[in-house]
C-alpha cells in the first residue's frame, strides 16, 4: 500500500475534510491537498508531462476544486473527480504543446477516457471508502457495533454466544444485524458512495467507487 493510501486510511474521511474546508478551515484544505496531490502528479506522469507542465496542471486542478468545492455532487468520490479533471487538464496541455514538424500526435491508449485506473489510484479510492466506512461504523449504536464486530470475527462467534453476551434471542440475530446494516447504509458518506455507484452504472461508465 502506498504512503498516501496509508495516510488516507488512518486520517479523517474526505467528507469531513470537504465540509470543514467549505466552512473556511485552512487546515482541512491543506489536508485535502496533501492527501491527493500524489494522485494528481501520478496522472501527470502517465501523460508524460514534464515538471513545468505538471505544475501548471496541478495549479489548474486545485483552482478548479477551490471554486467548485461547495457544489461537488459527491464529496466522498473526490478522488474520482480529481482524476477526471486532472486527465482533462493534461490533455489540454498536450494538445497546446508544439508538435514536431511532419508528425501527428497519436494519443497513448493508456490515457484515453475510460481507461482503468492504475494501482495507486485504486489504493487511494479503496482507502477513502474504508475511511468513510470506519466513520459510519463509529456512529452506529454500541449494540450494533458489538453485534457486527462479533459476526465478522474469524472464526465466527456462535449464535448461542452472541445471544448470551448481547441478550438477543438467537432467532433474532440476523434480523437485528440487517437493521444495523441499514443504518450503516443510510449514513451520509456511505449513501453518497452508493448513489455515485448507481449513477455511474446507469450512465454506462466506469465507476470510480469500489464495491460496497
């Protein structure tokens, strides 16, 4: 796992950082930039931009984010938004660059729209999903937290032990777990990720959100 993915996994969810940055929290904005600037630069490298062009792209991307932060449709999917904007800015820079006489520019298939994201981007997106999931889990009632934690243990905790420890009739364990998972899905950050995934599927495009 990359250093950036570890930082994201252990840091606050992007939804929290965006909310704080919108309200004028400079530290939250700096945290967003620090978290995602490696993603922006990795895309610039994929487009084979030199350092000067990459800096221009990075500046343009962060200016766009600053101007659109309040109106982002899916703050939890910020990594996907940044990937798309960075890709467009890289294409703009490459198209504006002088071309060698007598040669036509042939786009690299790896940089065409719709390409699969590379491993570093996937790690960032997965880490972001995990951060949102941890935040949602922390907001569940303690009883739900204990129930889910016991159900996902390896090896599984027997129903009889769960019943004895939590005071839940064995026949009601699965029904109560279903209710806890529904609360988890309704948490704003999780709901946003699910909505983004459904919307991308309807549009027939690749979804920049890992499966929930």
